[in-house]
C-alpha cells in the first residue's frame, strides 16, 4: 500500500503472490464441490485458446480475494474496529490478564474462543 496521485491522497494497493500453484484440470478439480465452484467461475477444465489460461485466471481470482481481505483488514485497523471487536468479545482478555489473575478467572473465561459478553 502506498499513497499516490498528484496530492498523495489516493491509495495504491497491490498484492503479489509469486509462487501460487493452482490448477483447473486433474487432482481435486474432479471432486463435485471443487468442480462446481470452478464451473461457477467459468474456469473448469483446460483453456483451448490459451493453455494455462484458466489456471492463470483462477490465480487472479485468488489474489483479488486476498487483496480484498487485506483492504478490509487495514480499514478495520485504521478505524479501530478490529481492536474494539476483539476486546468486546474477550478474545484478548486472557492474554492481557496478569498471570496471578488467570488462576482466579471462571473456567469459561479461560477456554480459547469463548465469548463472555454477547453482542447486542
């Protein structure tokens, strides 16, 4: 991510995945769920016009998905929502509690992934 444009008020974001290995032929692509997803994307099987074209397009879809996730994560971090959410759902409470307090917490509060406060 970098600022760009005449006044540096635009954001340029890119994602590079130099060694992603994907395929649209063989392997797990013959399994019904995987074949169905490739079919929905229009990428099932080989590309006769351009060998490897469907695999290349699948890699672009994956990279675009990763890029969208990164952008979403950065916006949550910038707005402070990520930290607030983790604190609200106590995902970091145990790690922040002093060592002597961990032994006095109710068992439910020490179980990983336990949500103590319910969201409204």
